[in-house]
């Protein structure tokens, strides 16, 4: 597993991970319309302006998840639901500068 800075070409893949992770995390507590408002396109738009502040955890060439930093704090930390239990979130955080 490696952590690297995000690239602009990662946006669609990371937006898909964000949508899947958001839906998996909140499906039991949020209404469907709220879940639907956090679509892939919603995240793509947000990440288009933020990709330079993102770190991506990869297994080989496959992104497992990412984090987004805003004003010195973690704004988002999303892992693909299928990648759970591999330590990708912890590994992604290890790429932060202290």
C-alpha cells in the first residue's frame, strides 16, 4: 500500500469512493433524498477545487480511499466500503505532515 498526493485524473474515482462510502455509512440514519444529494457528481464538483489538498491510499494502482485536508484539519476521510479492514485509512493518515 502506498499514499500519494491526488492527481486531477483521480477525481472521478475518488468521487465514486466518496459516494459509496457516504451511502454505506449513513444509509441507516439519513433519508434517501439526503443520500441522493451526495451523488458522484456532487463530489466531483467539490473535488475539482480541492484535489491538490487530497491524499490517496492505493493498493497497487487501485485507490482504496482518500483524505481531504482543509485549513489544517481532515475535512473528509473516505474509504471504499469493499476495502474495509485493510488499514488504508490509518495508512492514509500516516502520510500527513505534522
